[in-house]
C-alpha cells in the first residue's frame, strides 16, 4: 500500500483523491511574490510529491503571480492522468505584492485564461472562487455577481467544477443556489476551528473541506500540548497537527505546502502517524 493511501481517499469533483495532497503556494518567492530562491528545488519538490503518490495539487495563478503555475507546468506537464490540479481566482497582485480584489467579469475571465495558459490545460478541473469581502477572516457580502460569471464560464466548458474559498455559511448557501459547490477551502487547523459546524455539515453532504494554513500559515502553530504529544510519539509537532486534521473528519483533504523536499517528506509521513485516543483528546482541548 502506498503510504499516502493509509490516510484514505475522498471524492473531489468527479475524482477520487488521496486525502493528503500538496499546496503550491510556497513555490513562489518571499511573500508569495516573485521567483523562488531555488527554482530547481521547487521543480524537484513537485516531482517528488507526485512520485510519492500525491494526486491533488492546489495552486493559483496569482501566486507569483503566474510563477507557481509556470513551475508546475515545467515540472509535471504532460500531467499524469490521475493528477488533479485545483486553482482559485478572484484576486490579483499589485506591483508591491499587495493582494487586491479582481472581481469584474473581465478580470475573472482573464484569470481563467491565465490559469489555462500557464498550466498548459484545455479546461480547469476545479476552480475555487475566493471571496474577497474579508482579508484575515471570511466576512459577509454577496458573491452572486462574480460567481455567476464563473458559472457561465463553466457552462462554456472552460471550467469543469466550482468550489468556494474564504466564505461564510451564508455565502456557501448563496453559492449553492448558483452552482454545484464541489469543495470549500477555508482556514482551519488545531488552533483555529471557527468552521467546526461547516466541516460537519459538508461531511454529511459528502463535500470535501480543504483547510488552508493547516499548520498555521505565516505564523506556524505553537503549543506546549502539541510539542508534548509530538515528543511522546516520536514525531514533529507539524506531523501531529496534520495527523489530527486527517482524523478530525473524513471529508477533510490536506494540502500542506513547502519548498523543500525534506519538509515535503516530513509532511507526507503524517499520513501514516497514528494518534492514540488520549493524545487526540489532549489535542482536541487546544481550541480556545
């Protein structure tokens, strides 16, 4: 059995993928802007991930911008038939690296075309619409107008499936009235569990929840409890954090990112980490 298969699989769009995937955000330069310090290592990371059995890569054309998708194409094209590449749109980068909304029909259409061109694809398998009404946390505000543009592009065959990112439950309900939402990508990890109810609700519907920043993002998770559990199990704190997410709910799909092969191996090994009930209970108690 492939090591990643021990974490199980789940349906994403119309594909069955392993629950441990890979997020490409860190393949760009500092601040997810500009070229990477070591492009050869970035390419090697992608190739090793796929060789290890990863069949779900999450990316975005405003990482870089454009650079991450171009690296993915250089490393992996022509893509293995089992590889699912998921992207997201609705933002652009300013000259200073700022994250700016890009929600007009022209901008959304251009973003889809940019993704297609830079990834070397004829159709985007899954596009997540990233709500821009909140910066650090989802905030209320209608997503009907921009999501309707993407739904039209879906009908025209440029996109196969649509998902949502950085959304509230109200926005999820609104999105479901516009299109079939095949996944939700919000922030969720050991320390940030605001979406507990959404995770559970989506699980009942058989819809994947894909947590971004599963290890805390730009501020990595730190906890005495986490460190103690890791030491007891002979694992790293980040491996424990990933293993906890895999066991939190069967519909959670992980996309931890890295720009180094050593860290990639560490992340993927979390798929095999068994958490005893006592340790799970201790970790469950971390939420505050």
